[in-house]
C-alpha cells in the first residue's frame, strides 16, 4: 500500500453518466480529501452532480488528454467496464478498447501528471472453470482468454493493457478492482439476464454459489481505493455467498431446474452463434457459480454496508428497473442541462447555494440512514413522498433515495 | 494487510445455508437419523483417544478406508460429534470431480462436504478453525502409492501451508467387512470394486456394506514445520502418516477376533 492519502487529489472519472459512474462520483464528492472531480462520458448524465464538473467527450474520449491536462488530473478512475456490466450493455463492452487507447495514452505519458490509474474490472475475469476454488481470491489464477467468452476477453484486454502501461511507467500506480456483479436499480448483472423469461431456468442437479455487491458499496469501495491510495488487485463483493436458488428467492424470481445437467456449454455456444449475448457466462453462472473472498479490501479498512442477501433485496423487479433506466425517469426540473449548469456554476449573476457542512447535513431526516428510509417509502402516501423528495433535493441530495422516491411515485 | 480470520464474512444466523453451502437443517437431520443409525447400529463404531484431536483451531484428519463410496469420513465426523470433549464438528472433504456431478453437487454440499481444493481447505483450516477430514484408500498406504496420492493431496498441502496439525486416524473394519471379489477397470485408470454388495451404486453402495464393528483410533497429531519447503514437508508428513496408519492398522487387525463381532 502506497501512502498517497494526502489531500488535494484531482480525480477524473470515466463513464460518469452511467448509474455506477454517477454513484462513484457522488462517493468521491462526499470525501473532502478529493479536491477536484472531473466526470467525463460520451453522454450527458441524467442529473447534475453536486461538486463534480461534467465534460462531455465524444469520439471515444478523443479530447481526454486536453481535459486531463487542463484540470491537472492525477488520478484516473476507469469505470467503463463496471458501467457496462450492471445493465449488461454488450455494445459498450465491445467498445471498451476504443476508449482504452486514449485513457492509457494519458496514463502512460511520462510527461503527463497522472500518477494513479484505478480500473474497475469484474470477477468474471476468473472465468467459470470447474477447477476454481469455491472462493476466488486475488491470488487465484486468471482464466485464459483463449476460448473464453467475449466478456472475459474484453476484461482480459482491459486489465492487461492497463498493467502493461503501469509496468512501463514506474511512477504510475495501478489498482484493479474486480467487482462482483453490482446490483441495485440499475440491474443485477447476469442474474437479470433471464428475467424477461416467465421462469428462470436453472440446471438440474446444481445449485451454484452466487455473490454480488450493492452498487452503493461498489461506489464507496472505489472511492476508498482512491482516497486511501491503494495499489494492487482487490476483489469487491458483499459478505455472504448464497446458493443460486437463495439468490433467486431474494430477488423474488420464479425458478425451476429445467435445463439438463449435461451439454450446457454446447448449448450456450450454439445460442451465442445465434446472436444471444452473454450465453457462455450465463451457463457458467448456472452450472458453476462463484464465491468471492473479499477480505483483502476489508483489511484496508473498508466496511461493506450490505450483505449479498440485503443487496439483492434492494433490486427492483424488471418492470420497475426498466422504468428507472428509461429516458425521462429523472424529472425535468432536475435533469442535467449543460447550459443551465454552466450558468449556475460560472455566471456572476448566479447565487450559488451554500453547501451545508457535513455535520449540518446529519440533522433531521438526513440523519436517518438511506436504507432505513428506503424501507419506509412504500408506506408513505404520495404527498409525504413528494415532501421527502423536496427535502432530499434541498438538503442531503442522496441520489439513490431520490431515484427510489421517483420510482415509487411513478408507480402510483 | 492480510486476509485474516478477523475479516471473514458476517454470519447471517437466520440463513439455513452457510457460505460453503452446508444446510444446518439437513446436517442436523442426517446426524440424528442416517449417521446416528450408521454410527450406533450398523457399524457400531468406537472412537479411541478422541482427546488427541485438538480442542480448538484447525486440524486435518486423515483416515484410512476412504474411497468414492466410503462412509468413513462421515462416520469419523459423527464420532467426533459424539465423543470429542468439545463435540467438534468436522467437514468431510471430497474429490472436486465428485462434487461436479449433478445431484451430488447439491446433496453433498448441503450435507457439509467440501471440495478438496487447496485454497478452500486452507481457508477452513487456518481462518475458520475447522476440522477437515480426508479419507485415503487402505490399499494405497504403501510408500510408492503415497508419493502419487497422499503427498499430492491438495488438503494435505493446504494443512502444511496453514501450519495446522495433521492427525492420522486408523479405521479398522470399515473397508474389509465386505469382501471385494473383483475390480472392474474403468477409464482413467480407476477401478470399480465389486463386492458382496455389487454392483456399487456410487455413494448408495455404502448402504450395501455389511454391518460391522468399526474401531476408529486417533493417533498423535503431527505438527508441520515446513520452513519454506512445503513440498518436501508435505511428502515427509504424507509418508509418516501412511506408515503410522499402516502399522497401527496391522496391529489392530491382528488383535481382532472377528470382523463383525467385538
């Protein structure tokens, strides 16, 4: 562990318009050790950030180097893989290599000021071999990309290129976070892949282990690695390894062992040829599963707030999730608009609201834990929900809570 | 910054399954029914020197009489629950290939069996302070076979790396109450033993074993001292365990008057 915890870090976050990216930006914003946060993405974020500045970068981050140099960035957090995995965005995963060129050029430039790169990868990097231990660790050998799924190959390329750049520049620190599938309103990774089917098919005679991480914990873990200045590989997964059937029960998904125990690999490859995505990884999940040893990160002082079961309980069912991800899910009066943001932040006419100090934020309803409030939401009537939303908007501005209130209101 | 026991996952007491997939309810039910009947009535098992099994901390127990269909590891685990002063629980350890078969993959894990993978066993022994039991075939206790089998067993290697005691346990009567009349060669150099309870039906063939009088004798634990040479220490301890099991088993067999009657 390198001591890079001095205040004043200037951080650039990629894929910041994604839900995971937004949560990571929010987690970084809440830490006073971070002086500046530049959020970049090809698309505009659904809602404005509190402290971070958003820069829209088109053409696969073509102007990234200019932005990083202009903002004197010293830490780059590459969230693109995690952002694509949460909603299972295959196109974004395939696109990773294009953006990687610019990010790695920036980090590998000896004249550049970037001194740390934090890459969010996935535990799918270990593959689904039956020889894997029940709990993979940072020391577990990684799966060969030869013959691996497209997802594995994309992750292997992402990691190996980052490691090659770090190896070629001594002063560049590299942290690779291999995360379990993040779950939350944005999705549940591979577990959501089959939720359009009326029945979740499992493999007869198998009930493999499943471990996920709540998206808030993932965001906090990424911020922790940035703030604590950690280098090396870390696995990010919630406590608790469930059996697949337990996980599906927690998700409220109907399931049945209708797949034959033999030939799942062959079937998945055939389905892959027909154009279905992630079939090899889904077959691996259903047949072998994976437990994750999360102790190395915990040993650095990080504490998870949700267990796997608690995280799965927060996943919204398919219909609500699609609502959460659809355009217009953020009310128009709170949606991100570049012109409005530029006016509010930089116009001499704009009166910027005082951001309450951390101590002040913890009075009243803000003192309540977001999880406690989330549990209360279904019991509140529409007026109370609107009042709570207005209060959150004016005060703590907890993104997850506001999004959940919007979802509950939209359902009524 | 180490991966220590203090950072193990929180235990969710309202869950039936633990993180290894063991079902508390099923384990308890099996213990009170199947294993109780096997221990008390079918095999009339007796455990000698149970205090030699450490009262706390992890330890690897190596018992002879093992095999794909052998109930000896489960029987030893049951005996420890009955007779050990601390009534310690032990996890039988099985070949990962066995746990990769449909049906067995669920049933055995629910019953508490873990796969013989070095990383998993090391975690159980060093961090979770568990007892792990592996069975070795009695006919594979000679020195030549040990080098290829026990000395390469991932669980033994894990115990050496974890620095936990290795406890040999002699089982008399577990694998000789059914006469093996022939061995059917199988692909991969394996053999299917054909005994009086033929044909062997996987784990079900355990039920075809005739009742007998099984004596389990715990020998003195061996504490590894690898000093950086884990491979050499694993081979040394494997040979030591096998020889002690062999000699003690011979002594116990010589002292026996009948296979079925004490």
